[in-house]
């Protein structure tokens, strides 16, 4: 029988964001966190986000995002790094693997997604 600490922790749910059904799944693996946010019931664009090393004189946390599959657009990186700021908010945070498929994009939607993610956090 597998050790219970090696079994990924998962939380999932759904919400209506700007009138659109949005599914969310958060899974914590040993080496990274998987976050799926979809309004199409498909994975969509897959982005890996890592936290950059913090410099003592730098007050902001920086992230590096890389599109692994799907459209590599500037807005994808904006969403990915802003979402990572909620998920990877400690120096020892694991990388984030984000699968995102959204019908609409806006600052208000991003803020709503960030709040929703915190409800389903597994990290």
C-alpha cells in the first residue's frame, strides 16, 4: 500500500465567473502543484511557472513562466505569473503547472480567479 504522504492531495470545485461556469482543480504533487482552470471543460494552454530566487534588495517576488503546450501569448504569461503569486508565495514553493482555458480575460476575472484559487488551495 502506498505511503499516504506520496498520494497527491486534490481539491476541486466550480464557480460562475461573469456568467460563465468555471471549473477548478488543484493537485499538490511532491515536486509541483497542478492547477487546472477551465471554462471549456478542456485543459487548454499548459504553462510552467517557477519562482525566481529572491534577492535581498528586491521587495517583489518574480516568476518565470514558460508555455509548454498551447498559445504562447503575453496575456497567458500575465495570468500565469499573477496566479503563481498566490500559489507560490513562499521561498520554498514548488513550481506551478497551470492548465488554463478561459473564454474571457479581464483584470476583474483575474482577481476573481485568484480568490477562487485560495478556496481550493492544497499547498
